[in-house]
């Protein structure tokens, strides 16, 4: 069937298997298997068990993400070279059988490949799930060395395998050489009697080709003759005894080789369970690699699975994987994505629309999305898909008509729906139900009644039921039961073709008469058809639906514009808030300094005026005294006016890019940077750079700089909550940097950061992540560093939490 399910109830198992076939899950599994490497890997991808709980599904997803990142980072990807299917070999050895040398060499190759894979994969910091998987596997190095020592390439037993075997083979070689020399002497001596000078072989014995009638010239044993009778093949008497000796030696060699193979097979049989466990782990790794490569091919994203039954279904722009596969082979780009946004309180969705419009594709799409997420695959969609973990995905799609079982289309649907209801009743987990053309195949009025009753029951028992229908009465359920919603596949009445877009909240409108008219059906038929229905009511309904469709399009466009405007507004608000806080701080400090200077000036002026008044009131004061006092008052007035002008001149605030003049050398230049406190700046004069104080420059029109130190404004406690969500502002990408370069960039970012900071470092070789984690652990103001969630980058992204 392409998969297996662990269920005891046969009827429940039957409907689940039927549902998976109807959704075309086995085809997806076959496509997945093409990304496996070994034959056993491809076989396993087609027959793997679906996870039985959400933790198993999440574990598969983490494995997919970890091995996918490693596969991309390695030059040439992860290799499974040397991994073989050992199932039959282990079965033979465990039962006391003797495996061939080639099979035993496969065992050694697999053990070596497993050790190499463990070395490549194991890294508990970067790949904790896969590292835990391979951490305690036994690769039996002693057994591997034993087999590799005793076997040469191709499975031939090496001479070094045993001393006896080595001696026997050397003895055989010497005897063969002796026989060869004797035969060559005979050939030279009796060349005139021979048809040729070649030593042939018959039945494993060396023979010479003698001419007919000359056999009495060379004594020996005749083994064969030619078809014409002109040539006879004789083994000379001189080498018969040597041949017998060689046969005996060959027998002894065979016995020794069989003894060695039996010994090695026994060792393999003793460790059969360990090797079988190793093979299972290698299959899990290859399965994860196949999922990662298939997901990458689909441009998939990880889904967020939740255990709660009332979790919403939120999938944006899902592309049916089978249609994507067909597009690739046909070199087209025609897949229309489908989005699902089903709130937690919604239980039934009725999809209406024309035939071949994409209703069934939409049904299968959400079913496959749930199954793919459940199996640890990434979904071919955009954003961060979120959906509940469903224990059962049950479907009634297609025609169940059977002549053998005397079943009509309607009867077949009813039997399958009955099994679906029984499966729901026997299960306590979350269930997704997919019904195609519910209530069809019988009288429309009775079919409608059955469909309404069935969907009402499904709303009570299943998490979500999606049903396609042509019954108009089902469209009205939304307005009497808040658990129901309408959806439709749109249709272009101008081109008379479906657009395959799924519209939520809008029922499909009737197009039968309009399509028939555009296709050229006889006008009299069209006219009669319109007379048999209520034209006013049908046209009114169609106009309402058409208006809803146009309103939905306007709302969609307005929502997109509003989202873009909101994003810009939030950025502007943040910039304005920071600017306002900075200006307020600077203004408060400036006002405080001005007030202090003003109060000091007033006190000094009052003191001097009192002194002058006292002198003028002195009885000994002369006209000269009065003149001097008046002159002093005019000087104070002039000084006060001068101070005001100076203050007006000092209102200029320099900024980067301004042209200024260096007072010390009289040269003009451009400001390129400021110090952290704002009291020093760097000026570029031609190719000359100079760092000077703020008081040492003036504008080109002679204004002095307004001396106001830059005060860094810390984010208030209220805005800290925004750092709990990853945004562009609290995310830093350091991929491609060295460790010390990344440390500098991160440290600069942490100075102005509160809450959490997301640092994207990738996975790669893991050196960058290790170096940063070690450095961050040494910082007193860093509270903790953890891996990001899968949808935020997983092990390729670290989240840094600051000490409050």
C-alpha cells in the first residue's frame, strides 16, 4: 500500500488506508523515495509508519531541519556510499548459515560507512536530535577489521586469512607451474602431432589437441573429440598424477575457505541484533535526508504543530506537491496555490463551484498538508503554517460504484461514510474529514437532507470537515450555524474557464446556463431552461454572490495596502518616538543649563547695580562718580545684548555631511562621523582626516556649534515586550563573518538592545556557532542563549536574552 499503520481495529484500519489512497498519499511517498540513496532507503520511504503522537512528528521535523542544514553545508552533500541492505545476510548468519565472502564484505563496508556517518553527524550543540540518535550506536570495529583482513575486494578470501590457506595456495601454484613445464616440453617434442600449440581444458583437466590417428604416439587419457572427428583431446599420462594432486589440494583449499567463511558468519550471527539496530538507525538517517532533500526541492517551510484540538488551520499559498511534480516533468508553471485560514471555532467548510474548478484538489491539498507535517516534511507554502496534529485523516473522494458488489455510486458513498463515522466514534484524537460531493448520487432533495444532517453530526464529532457540494441549500448553513463557513472556487465567465483560486466566505454561484449559452447551445433550449426556474430569484442570488466576489477583491486589495501602510507607520512612529525622547532629554539639559546661567547672571547684575546705587547715594559722591556709574550701566546693557547675539549664533547644530571650517588652520572640510558622546567629530579635508572637539569648528558662515552632548535614550519597560517577537530590528545576520568579527557586531547591537536578540549564524561546520556561544557565556549581562524555534531558524539561529 505504500505505508503501514499501527491500528488494531480492522475496519478502522481499512477506512484509514482507503482515505490515504484517496488523498494520493502513496504517490507522495513514491516521490519522496526518489530522494533516498540506497535500495532499502527507497523501499522504506514508500512503506514508513505514520507517527502515532505529536512528539514523534516534532522529532522527525527537527531531524529533517538538522540534516538538511548539514547536507547543504557539506561539499557534495552527505554520502551513504558503502551502506548495504543486510536483512537477508543477517537472517542467514543468525540461523547458522554460511554467507558468501561478497556478502560478508558488505557487512564490513556498512560498519565502516556507519562509523564515518556518525563522525560527520555527531555534534550535540548544532545537531542535538541526530547526535542523540547516533550517540550510542555500536559500529563493531573489531568485526569490521576481522572481515576486511580476511577478504579482498570482490569478496575473495585473502591468502593472509590463515596460515594453512596461504600454504595450500602456494603449494597449488608450485604444482601448477610444474605441470605447465611438463606440458610445454611435450608440446615442443611432439609439435608435429598437434593441431595447435595451445593447452586447452576439458572438465577441469589440461588437454592437448592431437591429430586423429596419432593418439598412440602420446600416452594419456582422452577427454573429448571435435565434431568432425579430426581432433582428439588427450591429457598426457605424465601430468595425470599431478592433476590428481591438484584436485586434492583444491579440495583442501575449499574446505579451509568454507571453514573461514563459517567462522566469520558465526561472528556476524552473534552480533546480528546489534547490526540490525545499526541498520535501523542508518535507515532513520537516510529517511531524514530524503525528507530534507524532498522538502528543499519543494521550497518547503516547517509547520507549527499543536496538540490542542481547537488550534486553527493557517496555511498560506500551499502548492499541491503532485501538481508541482507534474509541472517539473512537463516544464510548466501552472500550479495555483491554495490558502486555508480556518479559525478554532469553525467546524465545517462547504466548498461550491463548477466541475473541474479545483474543489477536489483543495480537499486533497489540506489532507496532504496535514500528512506531510505529521511525517516531518516541510510544506510547500509561504509564511509559518500552523495546524493541529490530527490522529485521523478520513476521506470519501471519488466514485465507489462496484458491479461485483452490486453497489451503486450512492450506496458506495454511504458505506464509506458509515465507516468514517465508526472510526471517529472509536477514536478520541483530533480528526480531519474530507467529503467530496456529499449527498450526491440520489434524489437532490433527499441528498440535500442527508448532507445537512451528516455535516451537522460531523460538526459535533470532528475537528474539521471540508465538503464539496453542488447543493445550494448547504450554502445557507453558515447563516444559521456559526460553526459553518462557505468557500468557492472562482470561475471566469468570460473565458468559460475556472481560475482554481479558492475564495473564503463566498459561496459559488451557478454558471450552468451562462456556460451553456456561451458554448453555443441552441437558444431555444436556453430560453426554455430559464422558464423552468425562477429567473428573478436565481439572478438575484447570482448578483449578490457576484457583488460579494467583487467586494472581497476590493477588501483584499485594501487589506494589502493597509498592511503596507501599517508597517511604514510603525517604523515612522518608532523613529519619531526615539527622536522625541532624544530631543526632550537634550532640551531638558539645555534648559537646566540656561536657567542656571541666567540665574547666576541676574544675581551678579543685581549685586553690581546695588553697589552702584550705594555709591550714588553716598553724600560724598561727585559728578565724576555719577558719570562712571552711568558708563558701567551702559556696558552691562551692551554685554547683555552681546550674550543674546552669541546665544543666537550658537543655535547651529552640526550633523554628518555638513561643511565646516577648522578654526585652528582655517581650512574647510566635511563632517564624516561623531564620537559616542557627541563632543568630538571627525572632519575630512581633502585626503586629510582630523578628529577635533566640537568647539574647534564653526559653520562656513561663522556660527559656533551648539554644545549639547548626545544622550542615549534607553527603551522604556513598556516597549520591552516587542522584543519577544522576532523583527528586523532585533535580528542580526552574521553568516560569512569570522568569530571575532561577529563578536564585535553583536556587542555593538547588544548595547542598544533590550529583551531578546536573534542572531543568524547558520549551521555549516558549526565553528561560528561554537565560538559565539563560548564568548556569550562569558558575558555577565547575557542571561541565556538558546536555539530559536524551527520556524525562526532552529539550530541555525541563536536567541540571546539580556539580564533585566
